[in-house]
C-alpha cells in the first residue's frame, strides 16, 4: 500500500478502484486508521471511482512525528497529501474526526469537493458540556464549516444515520438538526450500530454511499472538470 512523503513525514493510504476515476477519499476518525474502511471500500468500487483511504498522521501506518496531532496538524498533513497526489477535486467520506476534516477542507477550499458523505461526526457547533473536551480546540473551525454546510446546496451531501447503539453521537435529534440546517442533504436510514458504524454495518454504509453517488453522478466517466 502506498506511502506519500508529506511535511517531513509520510502518510500511508489504501488505494483501489479505477486509477483514472474521480477520487473518493475515505477519512477515518481519532484514534483509528484506514482499517476502519476495509469492508466498505470493495462495495463502493465502480467504474469511474478511484478509492483512497489515508491513515491520519500519527495513526495506522503513517509517520509519527513529534506533534500533538491536533485537528490543525491533521488538516495540514491531509492538504499536503492531496497536493502530493495531485488530487484537485474529490468526493469525501468521513467518520468521526474524518467527517469534520472533510467539512473543514470543503469550507476552506471551495470547489475541491464534489460531494460529502458522513456518519457519526461533528457537524454542528456545540455548547458547554456538549462539546467533547478533546475537541474544543476546533470550535471556531466547526462554526466556519457549519456556515458552509448551510449555504452550499450545489454540493450533494449524504448523512448515513443508524439506529442509535453504544456510544453514538448522531441520535434522532441530531439527524433532525442536520435535515433542517445542512443544504443539499440526503439522509439514509439503517439498522442498529454503535459509534463505529463502518465496522458495525459496512455493507449498508457502502450501499448507501454507492447509490447516492450513482444518483448524483459525481463518478461517471466524463463528468470530471
């Protein structure tokens, strides 16, 4: 599996599918790795889709530089990874911090993201004890990408929602909030899963992503700019 030099270290990634297709980039959360997507990727594969799943810096088989591995560190290293691979537009799929990193990139670099699919992630500003202590450093970024999510109906978005199991972040009230506040959003509903929905329900998640992509056509040959 490839390893790409970035910012004095390296990011490892899984890659499969059509090498000439539109990149579909799967971003894991904290602290997991691209292993999270191992049972999702094969069922998303289709002509016109290049599938990539990086290990965030300090995780999986990526480098372990002397960093705090803050949200900003992850965003900088991912930006460098996209640049090193020459990926100027992509569909982003995220779980946990991976979803937040996808939203953040879309808000900072409009025009680079063709679509967003997410599950069990941080999608709205929280207040007080709602916001996990480990994530409070990124509050301003959440507010920034929250504004983008509300004002970007031209970018198709998918929330894969599951019946709430252990440790879930996305309960029914959160799904309702997304439906009211995220432009261009579709919601797919699935069976019981815990926080690590790509582990618990990989087939359902993959089918939802694939059918959503088929409906919106971001991976069809000839659609790339």
